[in-house]
């Protein structure tokens, strides 16, 4: 590679990183999550492609003693302030207390975590896709680079919450009031967002589509920095509000 070619290459890389930082961070996060996922043992059921959950050789669906798995999962959560690289996928965890815990590279995919408390928790690079988080408290929590695609957040609480560089594709945030929250660089494409309110929130480069805002729902928030994607005839038009 010539010096000129190297300069061009590094210029392109720097441009991509600086101007598409969200894509860069998401790709990096997915790389870490996939690596962690592959480190979990494969479910021993020969016809299953899932990974084994905590303290089991099987995924939760194929575990023979599900009540024991649930008890062990809840004990791990209650006994440890740091939760790293655990696979809780599909394990029922409603009414769990995650207050003040540090959670990283964990899988909570397809879990029922309703009526739980994540107040003051730190969540980094974790998967909550298609989980039920109704009635859950996220006040004063810090959530970064995590996936909440298809999650039901109905009646959940978000106050003084940091929720940045997160994927909330198709999440149900209907009638939720986000108060003093930072949702910058998160994506809420195709979210169910009727009557959602963002009071005094940082919405810099937050991505929406199929949403109608009004002055009441965006009170004291930096609505000029929102990105709204309008899909028309297979084209994407990117506009500020």
C-alpha cells in the first residue's frame, strides 16, 4: 500500500468514525455481544441452536428443572453487585431488584422482567430484545450501547436516566414520561409512541420515525436536534423536527 493510498484509507476511516459514530458504536457493541454469546455453551439438545443459560447445559426451554434455574438466577442477581457475561434468556425474572448493580454483556432476551427495579444501575452492552419490562423503574440509571428491540416498557418510569447509543427498534413507549433523561444517539424507529412525553430531555441525534410531536410532548427538550426518518417509496428522508 502506497503512502497516498494509506492516507486516503485512514481519511475514510476517520470520516466514518467521526460522522457515523452511532453506527460505529453499535457495530462495536454487536461484535462484543456476539463474542460473549458464542462463549456460552451450546444447548445440549441436538436440535437446538440456542445457548445454555446460567448453571445449565441447556437453554431455558430445554432445561428439565426450570424452577431450580429460576431460583438460581434470582440468587445470582441478589447476591452479586456486578453481573457480567450471564445468559438469562427466557428466564422469568419479574419483581427482581437490580438497584445499584453493574450489568455488562448480559443476555436478558425474551425475559419477563416486569415490575423490577433498575434504579441507579449501570447497564452496558447488554441485550433485552423482546423482553417484557412493564412497570419497571429505571430512575437514575445509566444505560449505554444496549439493545431493547421489541421491548414493552408500558407504565415504566424514566427519571434522570441516561439511555444513550441504544437500539429501541419497535419498543412500546406508549404514554411514558421521560423526565430529565439523556436519550442522545438512541434509535426509536417504529416504536409505539402514542402520548409519549419528553420533559427536559437531551434528544441530540435521537432517531424517530412514524411519530408526531407537539410542544407539550417536547417541553424543555432540545427538539431541534432530533432526527426524524420519513420512509417514502423505498427512500429515506432525514430531517430535523
